[in-house]
């Protein structure tokens, strides 16, 4: 039988007692706070702790190990996907791309958070904004990126089919489609 995921309170207690906190534990607690307890504010605090831990680990070991990278990617993907508002999702999207150590970021994480950002906008019925993100992703070459499954959190799927599914709903809403080589969004040429 597996152990229940760690809680915010457990992490807080260990932190207060000066006990070592591993990135994987903090990342799992963050996910638990968002998905199971709907406490995004606690998840944000845990994310701050995770970043502090990772900074310390980099100082101590000079680089990150695979578990560090997976923990960060799981946390960021979860924060963007389950953000209570599009503004919060965009905040964590930008924070990841602009401020987090590049050695923790993979192309798969970038693709995943783009997809999650589109999803959040569409769930809040901000379809024009979601369409703009889809267009940008297509224009920067989302379909022509080499996907690397190294450091991929177990539950993450190949991002391109997920992008297809999410973007298809947005494109259909606006009666749009991708061109043949998937480098541009255009008005639908097909008659149904």
C-alpha cells in the first residue's frame, strides 16, 4: 500500500524543525494541495520552498540531478494547469521561462506549460486569448520541435498529441485550421 502524499502541514513542520526537505517531497505536497485540497495559496508557498531548496542544492552540488528536474517540472506544470485564474497561469508560465535556472527547463516542460496555459484560458472561456497562444505556438514551430522524454515526469504524456487535442477545440470554435505543414493557422478551407 502506498503512502498518502505529503501535506503542506508536514512540509511546514519539517521546515520549522530544520529537517531536510527533498524536492520530490515538496513537489508532491504542492500537487496534493492543488489537486486534492484546492489550496492554491499553499501550493504557491510550497513552490517558493521548492525554489529555495533547488538553489541550495545547486550551490552544494554544482548542478541538479534528475529528481530535482522532475520535481520542478511536475510543480510548474501543476501550477500552470490548475491555476485559479488565467493571470496566475500566465504568471507561472512567464516565471518559468524568464527566472528559473535554464538547466531545470526542458523543451517538454515548455511545451507542457504552453498547453496548460491554453487549457486554462479555454476553461475560463477566454477563447480569443487561447487562440492567440495557439497561433504563437504554431508560429514558433511547436510541431517541428524534437521532443525529448528525458526528465519527463511519469504522468506527462507526449505533449504534441495533447496540443493537437487542446488546439483543435480552439480552432474549431473560430472555424480555423492549420495549414498543411502546420506552420500557420488559417481560416477553414474544408466544407463540412
